[in-house]
């Protein structure tokens, strides 16, 4: 009886092993098809998102004016003061209306006039002045004919800086143009000789899409680029590099790229060498797919990414065919690069919002 049970058990185990082998073979044989189709699907969703983003009013805000100078150009190089502007210092409703005020024995132009109280800082100005931002702090007689139809509302603002000694910055705003919401912009950054540089920006478009960029320097440098729609991640790229006291060069430790259901990742393995990249589709490892990394910049950089066009991926599928990620993604990569370059610069904040805050703060 025991002998029969033993042989029966062997038959069951053999059947299970054969079934697993067939399942693995099926998964591997279909990996090329599922990976290609999944990337194609992810690119289509991303292309739809970028088309909606780049044609939105919010995109014009993100990639907006850059012709105003930064405040550092109007501060004396001998000024060692730590300047600090908080939301409470500039709270209220301000309308663009250039007037002359007396400051000591001099007359100076004040471009924004406080017209109401508020716990926020609300700036109302003509759209024409924002689009030609260099004229924002210049008076022209024809300005009296313009309508204040562009509104920036700050729910958070903190800017502390000293020339040559870094800064600490935080801002959250909503933008309304001609009585239509254009989205929400948030930026947080800091820089100091001891703590290094940190920067994070995000923009929530009125159509539901959201873009985020994060970058941190220091001994552990990392960057993240992401585009999402609600809880769905359409695109996300992460890069981490480290340096040590004995070796100041940055060495990559982690890289990942997600587009839709496809995830490509590479991490530091035993012996402090980078493992081969792994490819997943909906969480399932693609055993026969291969990814090669082609870097266009120095390996010591802190930001070797596809999003800034410093890196390319060559993907070889199970059927032996190969394509670069750029070939698979098409022109959407160029759109992504332009978008994140603007997100990283934060020109709308540094060239418009900060200038207005500075003008109001210094002329109160």
C-alpha cells in the first residue's frame, strides 16, 4: 500500500513539474510580444497625456517667460544681509497699477497697489505683461488700457537668501487666466555649502495630469521625473548615484524606468558592480529580454537619464529584434525633455512670482 502511495506521489510531482515547465516556456515565448505590446500601449497613453499637457494653458505657464533678471542682479555684491520674505509679509490682494511713491528724497515706481486684505498673497495683473515679462516692471502710458485678467494666488511662500550663502525657498500657487483656472504650481528648494542642493517642483494641470521633478545633490544624489494621471503612473524615471570621501566621483547605484505596465530597473549588486537590467511587465519578470545602457554623458554625472537625453536604452526582445527606447517612444521623448527642463528651471516662479513678491516687500 505504501509502495503504491509512493509511486502515486511521484506521478503527481512529475505532472506538476511538467506543468510548471510548460508555463515557464509559455511565459518566455510570449515575453517579446507582451513586452512590445505593453511598451506600445504605454507610449500611446503617454503620447495622449503629453498632447493634452502641451496644448493646455498650464503648459504655457510652466514653459513661460524667462526674460526677467533674477533678484541677485539688483542686490549689491557687498550686501551680506540674509533677506527673508514670508507669506505674512506680502499677504493681501494686489492689483497691477503703477504709481509713484516717495522714498526718502526720491520718487520710485510702485507697480502693485494693495486693494484688499487676505491671508493669501493674490497678485492681479494684465496677461500682456506676463507674456512680455520684461515689461512687467516697466511703466508705459498704454498700461492704463490693460485689464488685470491674470491672477496668481499664493497659499504658501517663504524665501530666505543671502548672496554667496545659499537659500531656502517654498512656494505654492494657483493660476487663473481670464477667469479660467490654469493649474497649481508648487516649488521647494534649498542650497547651502553644508547640506547641498535640493529642488522639487510639481504642476497639477486642470485636465488631471500631474508632472513632478525632484533632484538632490550631496554624497547621495538622486533625481526623479514623473508624469501621472490620478493614481496611474504613466512615466517615471529614477536615478541614484553616490560618492565617498575617498572617491569624489559619483557612481550609479540605482536606475529605473517605468512606462505604463513596463518596468526596467538596474541596481548595485555584489562586488559594487551594476547588475544586468531586469524587465517586468505587470510585475512579471521577462526572462529572455535584454536591456543595454548607452550613456551620452560622463559616468560621473549625477543625472544620467532618458528624460534629459543623457541616456539611451537598447532593448532586445525574445525574438531577437532590437529597438532603442527613443525609437519606441518617438517624438514624445522630445516633449518630455522640454517639459522637465522647464520644471527644473522653475522660470515662472523665479522670474514672475519672486519679482512681484520682492517689489511689494521692498516698497511697503
